C-alpha cells in the first residue's frame, strides 16, 4: 500500500544520507519491499504504478510481488513460497488491526464478509458482495448507513477505519484514509447538530479520487481530478502545500510555519 511505498522510499534515502555522513563508499544496505498480492497498489493505473516502481528502483528498493509473509522472526522473514530471507530490520506496514473492543461490545453490528462488489441497498450497505475489503485489518468493522449512523442504533455515529461504509457508486468500501475520516467527522458533526434541532440527517457522499504518494526525499506522485498526474519535485511541492493547509486548520500560523520549515528541511537533507 501507500504506507509501505513511502516508508521504503524514505528509508532508502535516509540510509544513503547516513552512508555519506559516515564516509561509507558503495552500497551497505539491501532494502526489500514485499507485496503479498500480484502487484503493488492495485487501485492505481498501470502508468502510475510504473512511475512508482521506476522511482523505487532508482532509490535501490527491491520490490517483490507475490511475496506473502508466512512467518516473521527477530532477524528473518519466511515467505509462503518457502523462501527464507535474513534481515536486520523489519517494518510492518501491511494494514491496521481493529480493536477487540468492537467484537466484545454487545449489540454492535459488525460486518461479516468482504465488500468487493455488489449493488448498494438504500441503507448504504451492499446488497451483495459482503464486507471487510482488507483481510489484513484483523477484525470486523462497524456497519454504518448513509448518514454514518450505526445500523440499528439511531443517534449513534461511527467514522474512520473502524467503520464499513459502502460507496454507492462502486459497491465497495471506502478506503481507510485520513482525509476520508476527516470528511466523515464533518458530516457527523452536522448530523449531531441536526438531531438537536430535530432536523433530518444529511447523507455522506464519499470522495477519495485525489491522492499523493510521497516516494522519498523531494519526490511525490500526485493524482488530481480528471486523472491529471504531477510527479517529481512539483509533486512534492503540492504535498507540502497540502500538509501546510492541514496544519493551518489545527495550529496557530506561527506554529504551522515552524513545523512546515522543519519538514522541508528534513526532506531537503534526506534526498
């Protein structure tokens, strides 16, 4: 996923920077990115995937697809193919695990299967196809309807990675992204106020067609509206502007500028 791409790329840049600082000549590392499925980032286009793979290769990251992990130890990884890889450091970025609290909460409606298709019903859930699109999430998600109320529990709302919201356009779950959760939070806030004012609730219409994939140092691939892509340095600039906009929404201007400067300085040195 995007997290694994970003971590592998930035780690590769970091290792090269440390090597230069320590006066080490030649390569002293081997960085492998393991993907359990047949291809990394299955939701992006082939052209976008090729761009990302080219950048990772340039940074010296080895991408291994169809490499599902069966076992991980302190200094090794064993793949389901039987291959044994010795390593000094393992970073696990293969998804989130939902809290056990969900399954132990009486009366909480949890998803049962995998939402990979099917037409949505009028309450926002898939009429067929099931639930839990990410097997690595490690648990069932809370079922919510179109206004993000928990199914069967009026006045109780749920948002973010713990929830299962089916996009009526695709019949699939919306992805677990930070800005998706923020958008959901805004809808819930509106609906709580509308309950207090005895007004009808508003529906949530998901949007996740814009994304940014930072790929080490001052480089990013940005997917904008209409399929427009911006890559390289200018993609990184857009990413920094997006970060700055978010910081301004939660911090005083002076503090936001200070953090942005630290971030820019870090990525400038680590490229």
